[in-house]
């Protein structure tokens, strides 16, 4: 009986050790964050009349719901709410923020457009010809792109139509240093007078990506026609390197879409600082 007890105890201790080991591996990332999302897909018509034009709002908001560090969780929620919905919502619970934002969007749509639509109806015989100009939409969708040790990369995709030839869309990135509880900027990653050298690397990578050998050839394709090609604070970190993300109109016309330029760490070693996050990504 004693031998059986000793054997059983050994098995329990062995299993416990395995579980603790797995638990440590599962929680290797700072804050042991767990995420959820809030979804909205709501349509509202002018004058609450389904025969009239409508607005549509789609929200998919990712946010942390659990963490081993409540201060970290609250700080992240403040950053994410501000980036997605604006500073005035900071301090509110995520569910209430999404509810208020949706209600405000619909209320403003009706308040601003109903008087204009009434006037247009008087002037035009064909109601369908004006309907499309009043069919607005907005989308705000976010997700965690990378969560690795001390780094969390958060992406926000935004699109909106408010009449006109086409809508607008863009993506924004937050690279959060979880130990500092704040987004990283280029000055946190690069050292010295890095901007000119980094600009050259971006031009060179764009030329390689497009299989051309001169700046002029890139410009003939439409690059740098709407803005200067230079390092942007809209970037994201990954194990592949630093990716600079230029939204439509940043450096190219709308028809070319957004532009991504990834510079491998190996090409930037002489410009990189000693931020521990970079060391973790390169390993």
C-alpha cells in the first residue's frame, strides 16, 4: 500500500511539474493578456424610412479583457479606445464606448443630411439619382497582429464614405512596448542621425520590389507623386524587420492603393539602437 502511495505521489508531482511548465510557456508574454472583441453592424435610414438612403456602421473592436497586470490592461484599453474612437471616450468601458460611438454616428448622419436630402428631393424628379450620394458607411476594425513577449502590435483598419467619387480607407499601427506601457516611435528604435540613411534604404527597397534601378523610374510609376518618400511613424515590427506602411495619398495616388516597404533588420544594423524588443524579434 505504501509503495502504491509513493508511486501515485510521484505521478502527481510529475504531472504537476508538466502542467506548471506548460503554464509558464503559455504565459511567456508580458501581462498574460487575453482579448475579446465587440462587434456592431447597424444600418439606419434617413427619417427612419426604409425607402430612403441609409448609413451603415461596422465595428469590430479588439481589446484586452484579462491580464496579470490590471494597470497594463487599463493603459492598453486607453490607447486602443483613443486610436479607434477618439480621446473623448477615454475612461469609459469598451462596451459603452462602442454603443455611444454608434449612436453618435447615426445621430450626426441624420442631423446633417436630412435637411439637405429634403431640399434635393424638391429639386430632382428622380430620387434614385441622389440616393447614392447619401448612402454613407463607416468601418472601424482592429485586431492584435502580433503579441510576443514585451511587444504587442495592434492594427486598426478604417474606411469611410461620405459622398463623392469614392470612399477613403487606411490602416494604422501601434507597436506597444508592454514594459513601458506606451507605443514605440522611430526614435525608440533607431539611433543617431538615422533619417537620411533610412530614407535611402526605403527608396532602395522600393526599387528592388518594383524591379527598377532609379528614383526616376519609380516616380514614373507614380511613387512620390502625392508626398515625399521618407520614414513614417505608421510602421509595424515583426521578425522580418520594420515595415513602413503608406496609406493611399501618402506617397501614391488612390489608384495605386497602400504601399508597404519592409526593411530587414540585417540591412539596418548600423542604425538600430539597443532596444531589448529588437533583440527578441531578431532571435
